[in-house]
C-alpha cells in the first residue's frame, strides 16, 4: 500500500466548519528509519508520539457538524505539523523524558526529506480545504493529564487562541456555561505559536478558528470519544451563532 501523509473525510460536506487533527496518528512511514524510530512500543502509544483519542473525536465531530475533516498520518516525532518550518522543536530528539533514537542523527537533509514527504503535503491539502468559502477552523488536539515530574493538570478541556481572535472567547463562555467542566483558557499551553497550523491557515488569513485541547484520559476509549464529539457539536454551533461571525 502506498503511504499517504494525510487523510481527508467528507470533503464535500457543506457546512462552514473544517475539522483538523494535526497529531492524529503515531505512524512512522516505512521510508523513515524503516518505520521505527527506535522507541519502545509504550512510548509510541504515549502523547509524545500523537494526540491520543483526538482523531476519533475529530472524525465523529465532522459527521455531526456535516464538515470535512483533515488529519495527518505521521507521528509528531517524525516531524511536527503543528510547528513552523523554522521552529527548533519541529524535529524532536528528546520529549518528556524519552530520547528519540531515530532522530538522534537527523541532520538538515533528513529534516528536508521529512518536510517534503510528510509535512508539506499535509499543509498543502489543509491550505486547500481552509480556502473554501466562509471556513471556521476547529483544530482538535489532546493533552496528557500529567507530564513526568510535573503536577497533574486539572482541566477537562482547553481552548487556545491568539490575542484578537473572535470566536474562541465566545466558545469558552459556552463551555463554562455547562457548569461541570474545568475549562482552560490558553491552558495547558499558550494560545499563539508563530508558524503553527492555526497561525498559518487561520490567523494569517483572518479566518475564525479555535484550537481545542481535550484531556486524553477522557477520550482514551470509543465511548469517551463519541461522548465528547456529541457534547462539542452543539456547543460549537451555539458559539458560532452567538459570535455573529
């Protein structure tokens, strides 16, 4: 089977939403280190390799919102599609206490090869879909409840956005109104990273957007993934209506 660096679902769905999942899989293409970065299986199943649960939430959310979905098909450890090409963390050699053997000797030419094989094709397709009329981008991610040696994170969901973005603050209010959620505003990460996927395809073109981070223990199984997609769909719809965008 020929390797493809991304998956698209429901390209012809007519709603304004575009659902993206930058860290959908832990795939290492066979052309890279023979498909093995040298990490133990348990490490490749951790958040360091991909966003656990996020892809299934994205796919179900796309169905519920009648929206296209695009997802990467390479581990963030191969090359991170949610970083700018000049970002020093684009190709990680150490992540949350784990050394990445297959990246230890990756030089500039290997970085360029991975950009051409994985990163750039994904972003070309994302750019094409994001260019459809009146698009509202929802980028689905997940975060680990606790990094090694760090305190537990309390949030169920985080919403990340840069200063001046108009949709995300309305979404946060809708989430807080649920009454039973610990909602992080630009938590557990900062809401602006120059050159990241949202910056490149959303903010730079003044397209409404939001980046949602779900705690991965809440979406580790099929039931949790469906529950969160079904919870988010009406909240997103209400937030878009309330925003007037």
